[in-house]
């Protein structure tokens, strides 16, 4: 998928993180980065419904939540530092890879855009304010 075709940056970041986590041979540094993206940047664990019906499709939501819950359980509240090694060495690593692979497949099927019936964000458009 081409980077310049993503409607929502959060969706692109979810896709990239899943690419890493779907690879059982991923390095600890890459897994750390992917966990940081999911848990800190797009706050998939703290606010799992923030992207629902925007950049997170209905058929992706439960699996994304499950993935974030597994990562949070391993990384805890402190996700700074090298958590990749702890995640890779944990017995749930292959389950995390499997979840990421499933989610990646759904993202690829749903595409880079936005959920149907939701208006795409428009750059430079200003909101009207009440006077």
C-alpha cells in the first residue's frame, strides 16, 4: 500500500504496527516501536473506541482491542524503554503475531480509506462558529 493514499494517519500507523507485529522474526526494537505506536501514539488501549467508525472499521475494532490489551498486559503502564524484548520472549508472542496477521488481513481488505458514511477530513476547511 502506498503511504500517500491513507485518509487517516492513525489508520496508516495501525497498518504499519501490524506489519511489524505480524512478523514472528521482528526485532525487539521494531516491536518496541510498534507497541509504542499502538499504545501511546494512537492510544488503542486507553481509548479503544476513539477511531471507531472513522479510521477503525467495525470488523477491525474487536481484534484491535484484543491486540492492544495483550500488548498493554506485557508492557504495563510504562511503555517507554525496550519492551520489545519482553514481548518477544513472552509465551503470548505467537498469539500477538497471529492477532496482528488477522488484523492486517482485514485492514488490507477494507483498504486505506475511511469507513463508509463518514466524511473524509478536509485540509484547510474551517468550521463556522456561532456569533
